[in-house]
């Protein structure tokens, strides 16, 4: 089966493709868990193979995504230690997003969505878990975004010319503009906010993340990543933000990377619909 055959099959059987994608997504999610656990600690994500916190290896059958955790009821068989619910949550989330990609997007864009979503889940997971965003997946987001833009110009909707090379150049230009806008935007906001708040606002990781989203989604996506992310971040944190105003306690940090990741995924999947809704709303 060639790649074109596969594309045609997916286009005609989106539901079947979504089921397969969901199952593959759950397995990928299992690997993303390993990345989230090990990358902030500077450990290798390849060796050693997954093992329990007590050091015992996990048998293959109990390592099956979601099912393994359900069979064990969240307790390790070797030592009875409880296994974080983060593991099945990440596996389920990755599976759902992979399936959704094939249900809502064109085949090529759906495959790219799986790469995009995986890297964002690692970044968000690391930030939530360790409040540390590793450089490797963050730079990988920028690098793969640019590379995939050149390989698949349809990522940026650049399919206008019958000359493929023109489409590729236009798509690379869109990605580079996205990187530039993403970087500049956060750099300015960070600089101004740091002066106003008199403490470091946003980290370098946020700049790289926004640039990576720009590479995948263009400059509009970078904008949405930042402002959509800010809105999501505030909504999640609203109860504690309100409590803060009442008690005037020390400023609590908002988990910005997960919020930006959520906004970026929303844009990647539903960008055109969001623009349409916005236009309808502003035009009354
Ligand atoms: Zn154990």
C-alpha cells in the first residue's frame, strides 16, 4: 500500500482510521509518560525499559496502555505502590486527540497533528509535573514545524501553485513568519510584564514554545497560542486568583505552558471555525 493509497483509504473511512489512530495514540501516550517522567530529570528516554519505582521490570501484559492500569487498579503488582493516575490520563488524552485528528482533519494534516499534539503533551506534562520545561521537545517543536511545513505545504494551506516547489517555499515562509511573530510577541510581553510585575514573567521556554506553535500554525496560531492560552490559564486559575485578591497573598504562578498547549491544539484542530465565529461575532 503506497502513501497515496493510505491517504485515499483514510479519506473514505475516517471512522476506521480514527479507531486505529486512537489505539496508536494510547500507545504513544504510554511513551509520552516515560518522556514526561524522565526528561526533566535529564534521564535517557530509551534505556532502561519501563520499570516500577521499586526497580522491578513491568511485564509486557501489564504495560498495555489504559488496560494495564485498570487491571492493576492503580497499584503496582510487585510492591503495591500506587501508580499515578497521570499515566492513564495521558494515554487516554493522546488516544482521543489522535482519533479526533483523523475525524476532523485531512489525512496529511491529521498525521502532522499527531506529532504536534505529542510534543505539546510532553511539554505540558513536564511543566505540570516538575515545573520544568525541557529544551529538547521544545526545540523539536520548532524544528519539526519548519521541516513539516516544507514537506507538506498543505499544513499552511499553500496548495495554490501547480509547481510544488513554489508551494513549499510559500509554506516555509508561513512557518518562518510564525516563528518570528511567536518569538517577538512573547519577548515583548515578557519584557514589559517583568518591568511592571517586578519579577520574572514568563520563561525562555514560553518563547520557544510560542515559536514552535508559529512554525506549525503560522502567525495567527502563535497569536492565539498566547492570548487563548492566557484566557484558558486565567479560567483554570480563577478560583485561586480571586482568593489571591481577597487575601493579598504572594503571587501564585499560572501553569502557562499547559494553557498555551491547550490553546494551540484548539487552534490546530478548529482554527478556521474559530476565525469564522470571530468574524460573525464582530460583524454582529
Ligand atoms: Zn514495584
